[in-house]
C-alpha cells in the first residue's frame, strides 16, 4: 500500500480524515509505504520555501497520528531517485489528451495556463510513478485524488500492454471513512484547504483545543432545524460537512447523529462535536508538537525509510529498464 502527503505546511482536518486516519487502520492489514511527496510540493512556487521544516512536520504528524515507523516505511520522495526516473519513462506512455482532462491542473493553473510550470502539468505522472515504483496494489486517498488514480491505472495498463507483460499491478483506490471530502467550515461548497485565506475555514493539526472549539462554534450552518434524515441534508452542504466530521470522530453513522440531535439546537451539536474532535485531535497535536523538536529522531526515521524504500525501488527500476530494453 502506498500513499503520500505534500509537505506544504499546515496539515489540516481534511488531510487527517481523508488520508492519515485511514492509514492508521490500514497499517494493521497491509505492508505500507508512507511518502512525504516533496517533489510534488515544488510544482507550486510558494511551496519551495521551508521544504525541510515542512517535511519534518509531516513526518511528526504521521507518527503522532499512530503510524508506526518501524513497521512501515516513512520517507521523503526526493531521497529515492527512482521516482523521478520512472516518472520520465511513464511520461512517454501518457498521451497529452489524458493529462488535459485533469481537473486539478485546471484549478491550480487558473486562467494563465501558458505560465504554469511543466511540472504542474505532469504532476499526475509523477504520482503514478510513486505508486507503481513499488508495485503497489492499494492507494488510500481523499476523494479529490480519484481522477489521478484513474490516470495511474491507465498508465500502468498502457505500459503493460505495450511491453506485453504483467509487470505493474493495477492499483485500487481506497477511499474510506465518513469524510472523504472535508469542506471549508465557512463555505460548504469549497474543499477545506490550506490555501484558503481564512484560517477559520479549516482546523489545523497544530491548533489548540480552545482554537478548535472556537472554530467549530463559529462554523457556518443555516437557519433550518437539525436534520432528521439524509433527505434533510439536500442543499445544506455546511450541515452535511459537520455531520460527516462528527461521524468520523465518533465512529458512528449518520442515523445515530439524527437520533441524538433531532429537535436540539445546532449549538448543542457543535459543543459535542468540538469536544470529540478536540479530544482526538489535541492528543495528536500535542504529540506532533513534541516530536517536531526531536529533529534527530525524525531525520533518522526518514533516512532509514529512504534506505528501505530504495531497496525496493532499485530492484524494480532495474527490472523496468530491462523490460524497456535499455542496455
Ligand atoms: P495534499 O495535502 O494535497 O498532499 O493531500 C494529502 C491527502 O489528503 C490526499 O490523500 C488528499 O486526498 C487528502 N485531502 C486533502 N484535502 C482534503 C479534504 N479537504 N478532504 C478530504 N481529503 C483531503
Ligand atoms: N497528489 C496527492 C495529493 O496532493 C499526493 C500524492 C503524491 C500521492 N503521490 C501520491 C497520494 C501517491 C497517493 C499516492 O493529495
């Protein structure tokens, strides 16, 4: 199993519920590789600052959330050259027509595509290389990465087909949990994201319990009453988002939430939500803050991880070059 997060500063609730919380469960079942995708981060100029500090922060967040660095491989993408090498080879199997469909590129490039870096355009090919380099079979991600994973499957098939070989397994996306797409606390139509200018729109991993409470209390709802069933959620994205977050932390389903809160006020619901959220999140946050100061330990984990990842990567790159017919 392979997954990754970009070291772009400020991990938030979306990263936790969409990805990391699920990894903690999956590590029990799979051999896992958790990558800090720093080569992806540099596709956006702003993210080229503080790469090292941000990478250590992601490593601290992984470990604080419960990922075991002994059992799993945790490493930085730039420490294993096979990612870039395979990315080039795979780019030769990826028609531009496929890449032109990627909605994340369109969103990130904005109106002026001529000025967008080539790396931002080929970002999904590097992502396919990350996954296929380890012959991964399962990739847990948030909903927003589904399209990139479909492209990865297409590229794997194109490579296998052209070379008439079954080398790359076709990886399965694993999109699990009650909050696969966590929305902004201020506008239920926007994804929670670190680039939103309003800090009140998101819950950051390192926010204090008090700040988490304040953000939940101030989060947007609407003037309707507390919903009693799924039909009452229609057209109410902010309410749906808060209920999904509640379900993720309480490990309960929506029916439970409807039974418990129908007839009550949003303020009561928000009090309870703030409590369960900050109970789990502030423990992780506290651990992460402690770990961030243990630079030597974190660097050791990443170095050790890169050595283990390289062992697999080098073997596979050799094989891939042989398949391609390079001398
Ligand atoms: P990124 O920060 O873009 O590197 O994302 C890392 C992981 O977090 C990916 O698996 C994303 O799908 C997931 N993720 C990011 N934002 C959200 C969100 N708002 N809701 C759910 N998952 C998210
Ligand atoms: N593109 C992913 C994101 O922004 C991060 C990522 C890079 C990734 N390589 C990956 C996720 C490989 C899963 C597998 O969220």
